[in-house]
C-alpha cells in the first residue's frame, strides 16, 4: 500500500471526520507494521492516530483498559496481580516490531496469523469503538467476522477492556512457531474458572491454523463440571475438530496441524488450571 500524505488530527472527532471525508482513500495509522501486507496500489492518505493520547494501560474497576495505540512492548512489560496479557505479547514477532506495533492495529484488521484475537476471545474482552460517542462491543461479536467491517464509515477503535482475573480464574496460552520471529502455526488461548475442584466455566479459542480465529465451543462444553486433569483436557481437545477446520500449512499436512492443535490445547488448559489453582484472591 502506498501512502501519499499524512493527516494529523488533534481530536478523535477530527480523525473520524477526516476518514469519513476520505472514504476508501483514507486509512487510520498507528504503528504501520502491517502496511506491506495490505493489497492495492492506489495511493491513500494516512490519518495519524499517534497524537490522540490512545497509548495507556490502566485498571478501572473490574477491567484493565488498554488504549488502542498502546505498543505491544508496553503490554509485554506491564505487570499486575490480576493481569496476563504480557504472556502472549512477549511471543509476538521481534522486540523491534513490538516497540512499534499496537494492539489496535493488530485487531482492527485480522490477518490469518494474528495472536491477539485468539487471546481476546478467550478472555471475553470488550472493544471500545468511537462513532461520535463511545460504544462497547464484546469479543464474540467483534470477531464474528473481519473487524475491518466496523470501521469503513470512519469509526475508530479507541480501547480494549480486559476483565481482571478473579480468584480461581486462570489463563493459559500456547503459540507454536518454527522460530521466535516466525508467524504462528497454531495459537491457542484458554480461560478457566475452578470451583470446588471442578471446572465451573471455560473459554477456549484457536487461531492461525484455521481461516479465522474462533472459540472452540465443543471443547468448552466438554470441560464443564469436570476435574481439571490431563485426562479431561485430552478428551476435550480431541473434540476441537468439531469446531475448527484445520488448514494445511507450508510443510505441514492438515492432519499434522490437527495433532499440533490438540497438543497445544492441552498445554494451554494445563497452564490455565495451574494458574487458577494458585489464585486464592
């Protein structure tokens, strides 16, 4: 994609007005690390969002709120007792890319290898969208199809809200790659709630090895009411193919990818269970 000019609005309202005026010839820009993956040779005007105070992480009530222009490196470094987003961000690409790439840029247009949509689905995150006023949308609706559909009229993603992890809640994620900087072959994320030694609630999501990230609802259903054991996790993971059509990738058959996904699901669930057992407050 070729950029012909930069527009630097002073407010969200100005940014939205510029994008609405430009239509297909305008594009919001923060980190810009995905530009070379964007098709098209027609020059477009970039509406620069970096001066709109959208880079921050703060806890507000039962949520951590992350500004849409927050670099992944800031998310990676952030720590809090009820926070787990750093776990996946430290495994995304290289440190140089994480210094520039933003959480908003990663989820406003989802590429097949994207990790953050998987994590946000599992965590039941909420996205804050500016359309003249702020409105919220849950992860299930937001990622029901390509999120770019939501921003064609100039609306802007301004923040992502992550629920704080409560007592007996645990999160685990697995990203399988050929090397540290490579795109993911399989990404799995899981959130478990334990009660009286059993699984009271579960959210499990997958990406990279399927056409678009999604929750694995058959796996979730198989976990409910069961003891959080390796046997339970393996039996539930074996049902993942009910929800996901695993795709062959370079050098890997669809059957191999399915096996890798099942192993990764078990690993993510075991991490989530261990995390939950250690959380008493």
